[in-house]
C-alpha cells in the first residue's frame, strides 16, 4: 500500500482544507486516542479533520511504558471487563492491525513466598492467559528458583523463591500514534500538527467547529464541523473551560517516570515485573537498553512539561536494586523521561487506585469528550467516541471497521521480513539494518530504501546516534510530518531518550540534513538547535545546561 506522504506541502494543503471545508467530525488532540478517532471516523466514510497543538504523540502518547498489555494487576481489583477488553485489543494489534510495530515480550514475576503466592499469582496468570486473546501468546510457565535465575542471572538469589514467566507485548508508542494519524490521512482525513484549538465556534447552544491557530505562522482559521471530538487527555479540563461548560467528571494527572540503562548493566534474558509498596516495577527490554519504570504520583502543576526529579530517579533505582545482584547508580542512567496519565477523578487520593477505564460524554450539543483509558484500548475509545458523535447525523453511518483495518505498513510486512536478506543484498545494507527498518516502518521500508538508492549517503548512520540511518531523518520530514528538530529526535526516532547525551551530538547533523527540506536558512538552523537544547533541558529536568552552549552540541565536521 503506497502511503500518502505528510510532507510540508501536504500540511499547506491541509491548512487550506481546514479553512474551506465543513467537516462531519473535527478531532482536537493528536495523541493516540485522537489519531484513532480520526481513523475510525474516516473509515466509516465521514469527512474528518484532526488538529494537534504540538506534534503527534507529543504528550502522554510518547511517554508511556511502551507496553501493550491487559493489565495483570487489574485482575486483583476484579476489573475483569477492562482486562478482557485490553487483551482482546492486544491480540488484534499483534496479529492483524500492527504486527510490524507490536511484538511479544516475556516477563518474569519473582515470587517471594512459598506455596500460597505461587498458587495466588498462578491462578491470576492462568486467567490472564485465557481471557481476550487466548492462544495468541505462549502460555505462562512456573519456574523454580534455579530455573528463574537461569532466565535472570542478574537477580539476587535471596530476592525470590521461584518465579512465573508470562507474555505481554511492546510498542514504540510515539511511532505507533504517528502511523495511525498517517493511516487516517491515507484514507482521506485532513490532518495537521502545530495547529492549536483556541476556542469553539457556536451557533446558539451547539458547538459547530473550532477556531484554530497555526503555530508556524500565527494565522487563525475557523474550522467548521458538524461534530467536534475533544480527545486531549490530560488537557481535557482546559478544553472544557474553553467550551464554557463542565462535564460530570474531571481528569486528574498522574506522573510516571522511566529510566533507561544499558542492557549489559542487568543480566536478564527476559523482562521483569515486580510488585512494590506503591505501584509496579517494570524492567522492559528496549533495543540496547532496559526501560525501568514506573512511578505513579499525583501531579497538580498543569499538564505542560512534566519533568523527572531526583526523588523519582532514586525511587526507581531503590526498587530495582532490591532485586539485582549488582546495584545500579545514577551514573548508569543514560536516559529518563516523564509523562502524565489522564485518570478519571474519584474519591481516592491515591492515583494508583483511580480508574483506568474511559468515558465518553456530550457536555454541550455538538461537543463529544473522550478521556481516561489506556494506550492498549485506544481503538475501543475511538470507536465509542465516534459512535457518540454520529448520533443525530442525518445519514446513517456504518459501524466501526477498525478492528479489521491494518494500519500503514502492516500489509505485506511478514513477506518482507522473510525477504530481508534479499532486501539487504539489493540495498547494500547489513541485514540487521533492514530488520531495524522493517520493525519501524513495515512495508513502508521500500520508501526508505528508495531514498537510499537515490542518495547512498542516506544509508549511513546518523553521527552521534548510530542506531539510526540518515534516511530516517529525511523520511521523518518528507513522509511523517516532522516540522522541527525535536519532532525528529524525540518522536520519529527515539534519539532523545536513547542516547546518553540526549542527542546533543546528533542534533546539528540532523538539523543540517533536514534544513533544505523545511526551507531553513542558517539563522533558522541555529535557532532549531537552540530550541532543541532548551527542550532537552526541560525534558530531562536539567538545571545546569546552558542552552546554545557550543560544547553541549558540537558543530558538525
């Protein structure tokens, strides 16, 4: 399936469409729920616009634990419906919707008590194996302490008496979100980033669209729509105030912090999950790194710019060091990121006990609000939001088809994977590089190989970030809608979180590579580098970085 490239010209065309068209549905918010809502509505034959104030997945949807899972711990709370729904979605993602982006990961659950804990946890995992997407994953295994330590030789022998190993799945959340938005555009949706909704249009009581501002030019556009869907996550309450109304619920934010450490610092052949006093500890394989998370603490300071602090880092290190033979220190932390989860408000003060379920409401005629939930169940949330939005439309609207609709790059992925050695020989790339591309772009890998064929220098690694090819930075702009250096380094690639320097060495090289594509002059290029350094300082909670310091981001050779 040839994709629709979301390059700079596509964005200009989208802005003209926003001004000239009355849409059936306008979706505000380009996280996973907003992107999924746009795709669901488009796939039903509706005319759809999707606007995002920053970049695809710039908020919560790029800062998760990168897991597609049913929520094993929710079984203990008897949230059986939530777990069953999530496991059914996990099975769809693995087998039909996105096999190129979602893949199985084994997890080891250490047992600390004999007999009763093995029976208790084993019963829960057996139920987990049998609900929703049964037989999609390998079934769990009961392990003795010796067998568990062979799977996880980096664990302390006194940290467990045995273990249970089970499977969940993993995804690059930012890449997945962007790909869903691209898929919506492929089927006809009008999508644009850096377009912020600043107010709602009204005809009497009814919401009839939104006033939006192009952050790149400052231009204001009145976007007319028969229905507006607010899918802004932790920004939901702010968007509600824009409408001059209150819903029957509010959204509270919980901050989750994750660390990245090198794989060789913890000797494991499996992911790890363990219960803590406050939440759950995950140690998740991620390329050359482990992701260690997560915290779950209330956040009251507004939805913009959550940052990790020393207490978050120390808490996670303390939790993992209670299990591993060789303790980790702050020097082992190569990356860190923080995000906010949107939780439906409740009576509990402890955010770990607030609902992960989602809700859909129509606080005023014409305005649909969808919030809560989790990444894994985004498709169900989107379906419910569109079901609510189409009520009362003149023409009958088909039911959702997204459970049967593979996203961009999925169709043909398995065939290309089987042909990866031929692709490597034809392109001159190492087979490991081709595998990397297939696992990020699926069948769209052909488009990157075509770029490399036209300019073989694009097949070289990015200086300062050798896991990625120069072609990926170019493709991020020409096909994936990246408008700024931050978009490329933080979300189209994951250089920001994966490189110990946060991408400081790579940023000038990438900036020079994409400058001609975005029409930057020398001043624009320098400004983008400075802007990225300031973003990185805020993202990592760094107080000592002097933005723009040449030593922090050396000039390219």
